[in-house]
């Protein structure tokens, strides 16, 4: 997320409603300061404190009694989701909004189960962040663009997989080339002279090595990276 502070609206334009009190939690001081600068320019928000880690955050929340806690997940010192759950358990009336760079398909569901009302990626726009803050401050849940999150997760994972291609065995490369050519599991087994079960095992090992989370992602990766260009052994 690029924290470019938009032109201020000014306190004089604020309506009679009370500003939502916000606590910021992030282990990067510069990022916390940039967030504070952004939110201070909004008449309906008041940043009442910021913290770098979970223990400090709990003390701050207890002292300030904010309406909203805007928190990163990776703070160090224990499970990030456990940190959310502890805040929610101790301060159930505080709205939790996660702002993170962490890309994973299951994160949104996990943070909701821990008590968060919303989840925003750091590389989304500041307009989306402000919208999310207003939603959770009003007692509603905020659901980010799930398709955009999934697409970003998929692309990030597949980009990292390229560097791990060198770790595949020759047999695994043959299976990957077969997937790129569109062969089904039984056809791959016939072409390589192995059992269907063996192909399944090799496919799972390839996914583990490349750190791709589905067969669809594996097939897409194989096709995009030109894995079909090398010759396969002829079927027996």
C-alpha cells in the first residue's frame, strides 16, 4: 500500500458525529507514522495511539479503549492469529481490521474466525482502507475483493515456483511436462510406464517442491513456463 496522504478535508468540515478512535499496530515505525498521517486528515477518525507488538498493544488498548484496532499480522512473538484472538477475547467490543502484506488463500477466513471484522492487503488503495475502516467502525464486516486477493496470491506463489524448478527430479519434470501438454493422470501413467498411484504421488511432490496449492495452479504454471517444450518419452 502506497500511503500518499490525500488533500485534507479539514476539521471544520466534520459533522457532529464523534470520530472513531483508532489504535494502530505494526512493527514498522515509518509505516505507523504514515498511517497516522493519512488517518489524521480524515474528520471521522482519531488515532489515539500506536504500538509495535502484541504485548504493548494490549496495554494500549486497555488504556485508550479505542473503537477500532488496525493491525498487521506479522508482529513477532507468537502466532499472529492467536494475537488477534487474544485482543478479541479481552476487548470484544473493539472492531478489529487486519492490514497486512501476507498473501494466503486461507488468511481471510482465519482472521474472521479469530474475531476480525475485515482484512485488507497493504498494496490495495488507501481508499479501500478508509472504506474498510468506516465499515468496521459502524459495526459491519468488510469483505475485500476476494478475487483480487486470490489472483495476487496465485501470481505471487507461481513467481516463486520458477526459482524452485531446479529442485525437481527428471521424473518429476516428465510429469510436469505431461501436465503442460494437457494429459490426464491415467494418460501420464501410460506414457511414463508407471502406475496411476505413482503419478499422483509425483504430482503431490512437485506441488510441495514448487509450493503451489492446487493441481490447477500446477498445470497453469507448467503451461506458462514452457514446460511442454521438451520431448516426452514415447508411450510403450
